[in-house]
C-alpha cells in the first residue's frame, strides 16, 4: 500500500463538509458561505493545553473544513513503536516503522479518529505512555521530514485547519492564516487536569509529564515549538474560547473577502 494512499483522506470527508454541520448562528453561515469560494489552509500551533484542539475543531466546523490533528500522527507512530518494541531513540528504526505503517486521520465532530494499520486507536493514543512517546519520536529529523511530507499531502488542496507545533513554520509556511496559541503554564496544566478529571498523585504525574513534554517540544534541535514570524500570537490565559475564535475568524474573513 502506497504511503500516499495510506494518508489520503477519504474524499467523502473533505467533499461533503456540509453534512457534518449542525445548526449555526447567522454569522457562522455567512462565514461559511464565503468560505465556499476559496479553500484556505489554516495553521494552529501551540503547546499542549493552550486550547488548540477546541479552537481548531470549532473553526473547522464553522467553515466546513477538515480539522487535522498532526500530533495524532506522531502519537500513532509512538504507539507502533511501543507495540513493536522499538526504542523511541532509534531514528532509523522509527523511520522504517513509519514507512511501513498505515496511519489514517478521520476528522469527526468530536476530534480526529485515529487508525493505525486499520485498527481504531483513537483512545489508546491519548494514554500517558503514548503521549510521552509522541514527544520523543518527534525529536528525530528524519521522522519529522516524513511526517511533514505526509501532512503537506493531506492539506495540499486547502479546506483544512491543521493543528500542531510546526504547521505555520514547516508544514505550511505559506498557510493563509496562522495562529499561535499559548497560555500560562499553570493554567494549561489546570485545564489538562480538569479535562482528564485527575486529582492527587495522578494529577501530579500528569502535570510533571506536561512540563517535561513542553520543555522537549520547545528545545528540540529540529523545528522546535515557536511561533511563525507572521502568526497571530494569542495568549489565551484570560481569554474565553469564544474570544479566541472571534479573533481567528476575523483573520479568516479578511483572507476570504
Ligand atoms: O498535539 P499532541 O499533544 O497530540 O502532540 C503530541 C506530540 O507530538 C507533541 O508532544 C510533539 C509532537 N508534535 C510535533 O512535534 N509536531 C506536530 N506538528 C504535532 C505534534
């Protein structure tokens, strides 16, 4: 099976976005109407817990675009490494594993469904061992180059909101709209713990893991997490989701008009 085919999004997902749309307020409808004229590439980057996924998925739904979580691809590879007993530190073996894998992202209204070698691993890839592994496999330049190429194929036709760490800098340096979403580390931690309903020891462990992952993602040699020079950088610490969304929508509207 060719890599290109492995990563191809099902056409039905991209070509019938309207089927996915629930009821909208009027402003959303007008945004969507103009969005049918040109299919943009929208890049949303930022650290874990900054609110990227929520914003990306709300924006994609409003526009009728596909929301692609690039991190899920690194997570799928990390899971494959765990299953095949491959070290997260062996770049060549990880690259080979990636090339031999069938990783699919299927946008749904509640996030991406992740398929690894045709098995649904959506829930599994969110677990702690895979989360850490994803950050570790993502430091390798060859793994990144492979992922970036696949992500470029996925978004090439436009009509996508792609979220990650390097979308605006490496995957789509010419994206139509770039948002870099950040927030105070303590607030990000709290949001993550609330999302996962964690307390006590489990909460402490998850918070420590988030800090470590953050540090690794920001300081790795290749494509460290940083805003593209032309990105709108928003600190969402004291902003509501609606506010953040409004700001991105303004950019989208400008591009579409
Ligand atoms: O977005 P996420 O938490 O699912 O990402 C998991 C890991 O994957 C993250 O710690 C770093 C890596 N990643 C990356 O390096 N580049 C991306 N575009 C997306 C994710």
